[in-house]
């Protein structure tokens, strides 16, 4: 029989506590859209404004907006959702250089572990909007695509907002991965490359998505 060390038992207990508290806190948020994007996006920028506008459009229809709870695109989306029928949710992560939760949250949770946070960012979502960002944003994008490809996540739209930013990556996937046979052409069907808030909202407000919730 394998015995865990005291440190390992404590780690398991912390993971369980994060999951239990997260699941309980999000159990009644209704249909949700998770919005991802760079923490370094500045207020006043076009990307910040678009994230705010999209979140406001979705939340006005009663859809809860879920983000990573920090600055940049996350802050913009929570700001847009705040005060609308759909709630504003932020799942913040503890980092060595402390990331403070933004002030626009109806529900705010703090996480020690990325994997518990990621699970909850995905669990209640009927769709995803991905704005420009860095390593973390791309990590979240490819994790979503992996879960969709492997059937661990029900078919759900992943909307890349910002054609000029994402088109190079999108074309690389088509020209390299699909052509080489590393992914199937149908795997690209989950990705929607758009260049406006209107186009993103049209996809994410599809009534058929709510029917799956």
C-alpha cells in the first residue's frame, strides 16, 4: 500500500477544498461564457473596449461572464458584465508576483492551483471568447481544443476575437497541422475567427447553446 507523506496529504486536502468551494459557489450561475485574454491589456485600448462590450452584450441577455478574475481583458469583461442580468464571475490565481482580483466581481474566488481553476473556468461554459494575450491565453486556448478533440468537452464554440492578431496562428494550424495530418480538418470546426464584437456575439448568443446548458 502506497502511503502519502503529510505534505502530500495536505496538498490533496487543499485541492479538494478548492474544488468543493468552487463547485458550490458556481452551482447556480446559469449559462456562462468564459472570456480569456491578456492580463497586460491596458484600459483605454481597443482590445479592452471590445472585451468590455462583448461581455456587456452577453450579460444583458442573462449570460454569466466568467474570467480569470485579474487585470487586462479579464477586468474589461467583468466590468462589462457588472450590473447586467448575467453575473460577473472571476476565478483569480495566486502568483509569485501577486495578481489582485479586479473590483468588478459579483462572485470572486481565489485559487492556489492552475488545474482546479482551469477546470472551473471550463465547467459551466456554453462557449468561449479568446481575446489577444500571451502564454496563459494560448495555453487556455489549446487546452480547450485538446478537450474538444478528445471528447472530454462537449462540442462548444471557441471564438478567436481579433482577426489581425489570431489569423497567423489560425493559418498555421490549417497549413501545418491539418496538412501534415496531425489534426483532422474537422478539428478546426470548433474555432471561429472573427474581427468584431457583433460577429462574436452572434455566435455566442446562438439559442442552441443555451439548450445544451
